[in-house]
C-alpha cells in the first residue's frame, strides 16, 4: 500500500511539473490595454517550433501571431497583427502565465493572464 501511495504521489508530481515546465497549450486570456485601458478576453495557443514557440491570440475578431523564446520560468514574445507589432513578457504562475505587454514604440504597458484550459 505504501508503495502504491508513493507511486501515485510521484505521478501527480510529474504531471504538475510537466504543466509548470512548458507553456505549450491552450489558454483563456484576460487582459487590459496599456495605460490602464479597456479590458479584453479571448484565447491564446502556444505550440513548440524547434527552439522557439508560436503564440496565437484570438481576441474578438482579431488574430495576433507571435514568436516566443523562453523556458519553464518565462516566455518573451514578439507579435504582429496587421501593422501592429509589440513585445510581451510572461512568468510561470503554476499552470498559468501572467505578464505585461506593449506596442512597438509604446510608453505604457498592459497586463495579461493566461489560464490553462
């Protein structure tokens, strides 16, 4: 019985570590625009592309596509949508990710939270 409990605990820990170690997945996203602006929500999907990540947000009818670099602790993403470009930085928060972002040339930042689906 002890052995079974130890194996179960190890399995649970391994699954939790896998979630915390990799941003790959689909998330619900909530955020605010720079300067304490309006709130928004949508989805974001992260996939591994070699040593980088492909990050795709869908907010309303707008799609933003980015390239990220990082590890189990952080991910930095440059993104584009039409003529808009910008930069975002996120830190791991359990199975979720929290961060800040700005438009290229911006002087203020917005906030964003990714909640794993």
